[in-house]
């Protein structure tokens, strides 16, 4: 006796799952508010120096001293090998470009790209009437400009510029009328349409690390900031640097 095959149930158009809209290739953030960047009051014991703190600081100073002394002795092959190692560790670099009104564009680049790619991205986001106006990307402090016309900058990758894994760049237009904080960023309407709130960084209360000097105790870890991670042993500050009343 042959089996009778039943027809497969038809799926109506209303039951078809809607495709998710594609995510934008970049992000645009509003200026951060004081609530989004809270000032955390640290406990007094956070500023107490431990044996581990001193050892870490000494190791950091020794490593820097050795690097400066051995830098002239490095061959091109050694420097190239070090660059490859850094590129393998950080294949992508997140760049956030802040405008004078404190809004910011953010995009992930390949770490092998150069500063010209960042300039091209920013210019593509500007209004048509502003695109011909020159601008410069820089970091501060200390202030350092990254110009495409600078031969010491244009041929270096983002890794070689020490931007990996993430860095913040400021923007200044050649036309100073666009550099006032009360002037909205002159971006294309399609970019303005995707604006979102500034991401809230992690606070000292979110993450704790164990204090090697006191078993079972913990200290709050420094909050994440956009940019390069601080080296171990540099998160301590003497008590005289504390702000505000106790």
C-alpha cells in the first residue's frame, strides 16, 4: 500500500519573518552628559601604595629605559617583526573622532590602514557644502597633529601610529567658524539620523581587582576609557592629587 504524501503547509506573507535592517558601518554619538560620565568618589585605601604597586612601577620604568637604549640597535627586520606581532594582536582599530560640539563619529578600521582612510571616512560624513573645507585630526594633550601631508605620518599604519586597539582623535576645521562648541557638527542628514546616546563607561563600582598586599581585600579598578589601556602600575595616584573634600 503506497503512502500518500500530504502537501507542505503554505506560509503566508504575514508569517514570513522580517529581515533585520542592516547595521550602519559606523556610529554617531551625542555629546556626553555629566550623568553619562559620573565622577566616582574613591575610598582612601585606593591611594595606599603596596609592594606590588612599587614593583610594577619599577618594572615599567626599567622596560622603558631598556627600550630607549636598545631602539637604535634594532634592525629593520626586527621592527617589521614587532609590527607584524602588533597587527596580529590587534587586527582592527576603533577610531572615535570628536567634533567641536563634542559629538563623535566612531568606526572600526583595519589596523593595516593609514590615517588617510580616517580622513576619507570623516569627509564622507560631512555635508556637501563643508566637504571642500580642510580639517586636521589631532590628539591632546600633548597636542600632536596627524596630517596626511606629513611624511612621518601618512605612510604609517594605524598600529604603527599607536592607535590600536582604540583611540580618540579631535577635529579642527580650517574655517574657525565651524570650531565653536555651540555650532552643530556639519554632518550629512543621513549621518545625523543615526545619532545615539554616548556609551556609558564602566565605573569603579563595576569592576574590582584583588589587592595582592592584603589577602581577601579588593580595590576598585580604574574605569575603562576610550583609548589605549593603561599599563599595570600606573593606576595609582598619591593622596595629594585627590580632588574634593574627604
